[in-house]
C-alpha cells in the first residue's frame, strides 16, 4: 500500500485549521502530521516533521506565509508548499510564487480542488486554478511596478502626500511626484484614492 501524503496545515484561525485537517484526514491517501498557528511555528514544525506538502495561510502572526515559505525553502529547497488564503489579488499570487510556493488557492475553493492541488504539488507539479491563471493573465508583466514604485504606493495607501513620501524615502519631492504619475499610469488609476484602492484589492502592497 502506498504511504499517505504527509501534510502540515499552517493556519492561525483554529476553526479553519480544524476544518481543513478533518477534510484531509478523511482521505485515504492523506495524513495531517502537524499543525501550526503562526509563521514561526510553521517553520519549526516543518523542520521537525518534514511533511511531503505544507498548506500555508498567507497572513499569519509573527511571520507571514510568504516569509515562512522563504525560510523553509532556504533550509529545504525541495519543500512543496501550497498557499491557502483569503487573499486572491495578483500581487499576492506573484509574491507567493516568487517565494517558491507551488500552488495557490483561495479559501472559497471547493474541497475537490484542494485535494487535487495537494496531489499535484506532491507529484512535483505546480497548481494554479483557472481563476488564478486568468487573474495573472489580466495584468501584463510590463505594467508591474518597480520596487521603488511599490515603496511609494505603500505610502500612498497610508495617506501620505508627495512631500511626506519624499521625506520618508529620502528623495526629492519632484521625484516622488514623478513616481506617483507613473504609478497612476501603470495602474490605469484616475487619482491617488483609486490607486490606493486598487493596491489593496490586488494585494500589490503588504497589509
């Protein structure tokens, strides 16, 4: 008989963690071997149990899912990780994929798709549902913001004016103004308020 897929479930909400664990343990080919309630615990539990697949919430206390993924893959380069999260913006997805996460699912996914993703990632494949692939395709790579533009966008989201942005980043006010113009153009936003709203909805900046 084939050994079941050994899984780590990292989720800070107890009810959600218990629910996912119960679903997985009902499958004859899966077994939850560890649980974690925050990012640091996730890394420690991975190190202890060396699961075949880890499900990571992207927003956890102490360390985010992305930070935990980076830490795990630095120590275990072949770690097979899946994001299971509330946040489905293209920025959220791209950050996760850049961290080496092989699958990305939102929490409204059907149980069948969760199981399908685990089996696919366990086989060494990547797994992105059609809705996530369509989301990534909807935003062309040439429209991606630079690291500096993302810094400026974070400060826009926090309500800072150009003068404050310039002071915070140690740049000239005119430079800050130019960054804002480029950001509005790339996001196809009419003003700063719309840019801030889009940044949050798309997960372009950390919340």
